[in-house]
C-alpha cells in the first residue's frame, strides 16, 4: 500500500507542476498579448507586418533579419515605440543629376528633395526642376535643374526683360507678346537657343511712298548760219525744261531710311529743244587797217588776208569798251595798248588774244589779258580795251568784237 500511495502522490505533484506551468504560460501569453503592437514595414515597396513589443526600430528590423546598407534611408517619421507604427525603408538608387548643364552620377535614397539636400543643390524660385520634389528615386532616374537666366527683347522703342530657363528666340518673342510683321526681322534668328545675357534685337521694316517732281533738261541743237558773223550765236528757238513726276517707295528700318525703289515715272511736260544758229561768216576788215595794239605779235601767229588768225583755240563774240590813263593793272604790268581788262573767270590772266571789231572798221590786234575790268560786276561788256587817249576811247565807244583765243601758252606777266 505504501508503494501505491507514493506513486499516487508523485502523480499529484506532477499534475500540480504542469498546472502551475500552464497557468504561468497563460499569464505570460496574456501579458505579451496585452503589451505587443503592430508595426508595418515597407521595404522598397514590399510590405511586412510584425507584432512586437520591441521599442527600437532597429531592433525590430534586426529581429526580422532586415539589413540597412550605408546609402539606404530609414524613414522614422511614422514610427512610435509604444503604439502601432510604420517603418519605411528606401533603398539607395543610382541617379543622374544635371545642374545647369553639368551631369554627374550620384547615389541616394528616398525622394528627389532629399537627394538635392544631400548633394547641396538648391533650386531657386525661378529655376525649373524636371521632376517633382516628392517623386521617389529609381535606378537610372534623370533629375535636371535648369537655372533661370535673364534675356532682353529689344523692340524698336521698347525693351522687355524676361526670365527663362530654356527655349529659343521664337519662344522669347511669344512670351514678350511681340509679333513680327511680314518684312520685320530679328537677330539672332528665331530658331537660336536662348543663353544668359542674350539681347534679341527686332528690326521693324516699314515702307512709305513718295512723289518727286524734277526738271527735264532740254536738248540743244546747233545749226550753222552763213548770214551771221563767225562766232555769233543766235537762238532761233528757245529751249524749255520739261517736268517729270517720279513715284518712289522708301524703305525704313526702325525709322531710318535705308533705301528707295523707283516704282514709276511720268512725264508731265516734255522739254522743248533749243535751236541755235552759229555764225560762219568771217569778219571783213577794211583794207589798210593797222592794229591799235602796241604789243609785238609773236612770229608764230599768222594772220590771213581776211584779218583772221590762221590758227586759234576758240572764238568769243561779245562787246568791248575802251579805257585810258595810268591806272596800273591787276597783274602788275604797266598799261599800254594791247594789255586789256577781262573777267578772269572767263579769260585767265596771260591769255594771248587777237581782237577785231565786228563792223570791220578796227583791228585791235594782238592782246594779252592783264587786268580785271570794272565791268565785271555789272556785266556790261566782254572786255575793256586800253587806248592811249580819251579821244580814242570816245571814238571806239561800245562796239561788238570777235575775240580769237590763240592756241598759245599763257604769258607769265
């Protein structure tokens, strides 16, 4: 009996021990269930749910065998050590970052904003980012920062300042609200890419029509006349200038005239031809006339039987008066018959001449232009002939003369 009692007693003790263990385990499970919380882990898009009483996020990850690499990013913004929470793991990605035209490969995790902050890249208010700040990074992602710069559009009379990050001249014109007319042009050309500090010059082209009235010169026709003395010119029909009207198209660039195009011409009044009769009849001198001039005729000057030089350069038909007295001359030579007064603009000093009266009564003879006549201002005659006395001057009076300009060098008076 004693053995059976001991066996029963042992069973009772074992049963009580098991019951105590069960009670302890139940208490432990109840306490764990009461203190445990749910933590959701997002690991680069994969979701893992964990029930844990651990307070440290890193302990939770370690317990789940989740390893963080150097460039990975653990977002703890929604994690709580006491309540249900979230852990977000952003795995590092290789990204191409372009800033103001310079590209480099960088490694980052999380959002574009975090990448820019880690790389020390600040994006200004007027700069442009190719992606959103909140976009998540992925391998091979292109992140471009386009820096803002100023461009000036200079239109005739007005300037427009623009701030852009890219584009062409055409786009800058559109932003400035500038419209080019048919013939307007711009430099640089509209397809040119924009660059910092660029000034775009617009040239405005306008046209204006203009009428101009001008005179038309008349034609002069010379006809020989044997009834007029040699060198005498008589106008048979007076010439009259005509009139034409021209229509021009003037081209202006930014208000400045740069060229004109003749559109049409209209003759409003035709010119009238002038007909001149030119005398060919030689002066007939009375026989036995002696020259009044006291200057010695050069041997090279040959005078024909008609009293006209055999060779001469030209003929002037005009009128002559006479003067006397010891008045001196403009050229400095002492006055005497043969030295005559002229208009130097018509007959220069030193010119050698042969002069006869048109009525055939006088031969003044060989002469040289040596003085300026007082007649020049009044244009009262062609030449003034020096005489030895007032009586000779009175006898000469004011008469027509033919002046032969000899084909000889000018004298050095």
